[in-house]
C-alpha cells in the first residue's frame, strides 16, 4: 500500500519507518525543510535506538522517502496518517489541535480520490468529528473516511513496541475504513497482534485513559515510597509484593522523582480539560497531576536535605537529565524542576547525560555539562542519579568516593544496593528505602 505520514517527528518517523519495513511504500512529510534535508542525508532528528539503521535500510530499498510537498505526497496514497504534535495549550492545558486541523485542511485540498485519513496524533474525544467536518467542507465531492489509530510507543523501545504491540486500537465507523486498516496492519495481524476495532470517539479516549492510569500507578508508588521512609519499610519490596498480584502487575511501580516526557504530563492535563468541558470531574487524575508536579521539586529538596540543609556554593553533580533512558527527550523531565530547586538554593550544578545534553544545555544554561560521569562527579559535594541510564548502573563507587569532595550519593532511581554503596565509602540516600 501507499502511505503518506504527515509529520516526521517521533511518532510519524518511527511509524513510517516501521510501515515501510513491513513492505508498504511510505513517504514521511514535514514542513520543516531542515528536518527533511537531514533525513534525506541520513541524520535523525531524534534519538531512538535502532531508528537510524531502520530508516537507512528502507530508504536505500526505496520503500521510504521524505518530502516537504504534502499535496504531491497524498495525491495517490491509499491511506494518509496525521502524526503531528498536540502540545498542551497555554493557559488551560487543553491539547493544541491547530497542527491537526491545519494538516486536515491541506489534505482535503489535495486528495482527488476516496481514501482513509488516519489520526495517529493523541487528540481529545471528538477531534475526529471535526477533522471529518473539515474534509467534507473543503472537498465535498470526494469520500474520505476518518479513523482514530492512537499510538502506544514507549520512547527508547518504540520500534519493538510498533512491531510487537500489546494491541492495535482502530476507531472506525465505516466497513470500508476497517477493510483498509486491516490491510495496513496485515503484517501484524498475521503475527496475531490483537486488533481492537471500536467507535472513533472510544479510540480517542482509550489513549488518554491508558496514559492517565499509568501515571496514576507511578504517582501511587511514589507516595507509598514517602510512607516507607517514614515507617522504615522498603518500597522495592512493597512494589514486588503488590506487583506479583496479576490484577495489579509489576510495571510502572518503580519509585522515583516523578513522571515526565511527551505523553503523561500533557495527556493527563488534556483529559482533565475534557472532563471539565463535559461536567464529569476526574478527582483522581487531578490529584495525580498535582502530586507529580510537587514531587519533582521535592526531589531537589531531598538533595538539599542530604547536604545538611545548605546548598549555597556547593557543587552538585547530576547523572542523567532526560526524562527516561534511551531517549534525548527533555520534555517535562524531572531534572528541570530538580535543577531549578537547587539553583534557587544557591548550588552550582554540573551534569552528564549520554544523549540529552545538547537539548538540556538550551533549557538549563546555568548548568555545566561534563564530558563523562566521572568528570561531572569530580570535586562534587553531592552526586545525584536522576535518570537510570545503563551507563550509570555499574559505576565504580569506590572511585566516586575518592574523587568527590564529599562521598555523598543520592540515588533517585534506586539502582544501587544500599549496603554496597556504603561499603564503597559513600553516604547513600535513596527513595523509599
């Protein structure tokens, strides 16, 4: 099939590359000429393990191409996917749908035959209805079918998530749209990946409900971690104890500095806005958002407390800046709030991250970026693990104790054994233990 992917950011590029790897002919479209020029030269606009090789292979075999020309790209497509950004709108937290609607208008002006228009962007309930209206108004003589097909890709594991999904959700109202979508996903259907067909509005809500529930699990275990510290319990054992219950499951029960990234923060806010607009309050999600926001800055205070309550003039080394490992994504990363809390307290900050420092440097210009973990740690009064990159899991703790000004390690991801850290000569603080 011929597929046009409108938007060559994280979701669009990964999805387009994977579809082409299935044998479809895919063109990824973006208005950003610099991004498209980079992709044509083999330069990835994001860091995602394995993406560069996947793009190179399918581009060389002429199944994957890149363009800034949307009209030409959609003219003979069998399916057009909209995969543009839907960031939180300033002021009210609602998803900004301007890019989705602009893409829909341009698609409507360009299509000349019936085709399925697939919304892969994360959008509030009812967005597909508006896209359908835009298409019908701009091009009433061509029959188009609007489908919701939310993505469930984890940054750092997106390719495997796409090719081996837990489920594929397709919100379609017409049988012809369902037929086309079955053909689009036929390679996965043959692998027995479960495909769930629903109404379009239901599919739109599934994505928000899933992310809000996962955000709730993270926030719940973080509050349990705080209680563990008060009563002398171990949050990791609590997590294991409840995670072995198959009604709960072990995933997203790892205590830490709070959630961040491109999905959970904006999607919980957008879900709250939808609930408000429809007079259906979601008190649990409201609490999740508030608790998570407060927790990030509280982790900065945790570091200050470990320093004896005084951070002014002290050097703090942060290991990890991105919101999770295996990505360069800094959106709503806990490190942003932690850094601000430490700066407000007068600390001097040095940091190292395997992939995120170029983006981080623009967001936190007061922070000195180091060339390695040990360079960041040298002469530090406190070493703080913020992101659980594999590169930080086997550090030489004895060496850190020797080169740091003070042998103080604050492990916000609980990746080290407390006894081993203390045996290496470190004063060790973790979360919920």
